[in-house]
C-alpha cells in the first residue's frame, strides 16, 4: 500500500485529491495539511511514502517543506511531488534542487496524477509532460562550476553507461532495451548507482551526471 500525505491550503483541492487517490486499491491518503509546517509535523507523526505538496502555502511554502523533508534523516523514505498551478522554470528548478522527486501542474489528468504517485513511490522521478529536461539541465548547471568526473569513480563501466541513459531521461525499460538488459537488471543497476552515489532518486542522479560532466545541456547518446 502506497501511503500519501497531501499539502494544499485549499480544502477542496485536498478533498478532490483524497477522493481520487483513495479510490485506488493500492493507494491510501494518511495525512492532510494546509501549510508546510503542518505537513512536516504530520510526516513526523505518520509514516508516508509520497507527499503531494503545493508550492504556494502559508506557514511554510512547498519549497521550504521539501527542503525540511529531504534534510531530515527520519523522513528519508518520503518522496515529494510538487503539485502547483504555476509551471514556472524558477519553481521547478528550486524544487529539484530542494530534493523533489516529481513536479506536476494542477491541470494534469487524474490518471497522470495516480501514475505519478506510483512512479515516485517506486523510486523513479517524474516531471509533467510540459516541463522538459532543460529544467534539470538548468538546475545541474548551477550546482558546480567545473565538472568533477572523480565523483563517478565508484561506478563500474556498465553502471556509468546506465547513468548516462538515466541522465538522458530513459526509463528502466528503455535502458534495458538500449543495453540489451532486462528491465529488472536495469533497475538493479540504477539502485546500485543510487547507493554508491548516495542519491535519493533519479532526479538527483541526473544532476550528479551533469555535475560530473557525464552529460551536458543538449547532450544525447547515440542509439
């Protein structure tokens, strides 16, 4: 069962999300909050796998709440998905750097919201279709002035190949097809890379790949 916490200062929005998510057999809403501080306090009392967080909220906005959650070792299992009306580069970049695992706008189709919860709970990262990888590129570009390839020294050659494809935005299935691996084997490689690089999720792996110079803006691998 995927446990979800909701944070939005509009009660009707929370009620709509709750009704949608609770109708799924594998998802349960376990907490609600109208502000960032209330959300963080709730998560410390009630275990959750995914937090759907609005950006603009009183008493601690969504970006502040994301920073608090990702910095707290006791909340390491919580994955944050920012859900907002505002599809602005500034917000997306700040959310990624704060440690968010996903970013959705509120006009997302219901099926896409449900999929986002499942994808992020499974350890993957997700961005709205209208939010392109250039935002991750922007985020990564500001992290370190000079690429440091030594950051990837712990990886095997195969793991480095997998990380390149993660940075390209490929799913486990697509990585498997590109490298002639099963999706499960690709997922295992990604999990090991996360462990070695101490990354929370795939968003952080993408940023690390850009930091280390393994990927650059506009970069693509050859088929």
